[in-house]
């Protein structure tokens, strides 16, 4: 399973996930959309908040308080890309959709390894973590909600051997 789009709290659902599965029989990739009320585990939301902070730094969005509402992944001939949709927190929210980011790490000229201090590489490390959390979610690692306790109904009163009142007199 490979996620292509993950939406958090889109309307009545907790998550809407679009993913592709390779069908070995037909040799084709099948795209499926899952709409569910099952929430991801709390660590997913923590990682998503961290990604929003790293996106704010990478895209230089100042001190805006941001949350991610959608993340999408694409692969094509030009490489692997990630795109996020951000929304400001508050009464009048603003939607921000920065450009797609190529997931090829930044390497300083003349070096072989990616630059660990690059804002892009820090951002991409958190993107990889969130992508792994989404895969875990698709594989069934979801929050286990507390089920409500069944309501206890009072037991119906039964007529006993020593009944009093109008019904006893009629018997």
C-alpha cells in the first residue's frame, strides 16, 4: 500500500485516505479511497504538528500558527514530490498551499552526503516520518476509542406473592 493523499478531519470523517495497491494478477495499480471515523493514534498528530512547524520554517511563513489539513505524495518522471495544505488556526482561517517539494535531499556542492542542517532536509525527514505513520494507519494501527458503557435499565417490577393495591384486589 502506498498513500497518495491523506486528509485530516475533512467534514464528518476523522480521515480520508487515498492509496494505491499493486494487483499482481492484473499487473495494474488500483487506487482506493478510504473514508473512516477511526482516528490515527496521538503520535500521528504530534508528528503532523511537527511537520507544520518544519513547513513554516522551510517556506518562511513567519510566526503563523499552522495546522496541516492534507498531505499528498506523487511520483513521476521528474522524481518524488510532497505537497501539503496548511490552514491558520483561529476564527478566520486562511488556507495556504505552498508549492510541491521534490523529495530529493539537498547536497552541498562537492559533498556526497545530504546536508543535515539544510531546512529542506529537516523538512523532508519529518515528511518521511509522517508518510510512515500514514502507512501504519493504513495497516490498521489506529486509535482504539473507548466504547461507551451500556446503559443499565431498571429491572421491570414483577408481581410477587404478596402484592398490594388495586391490581392485587382484582386478582
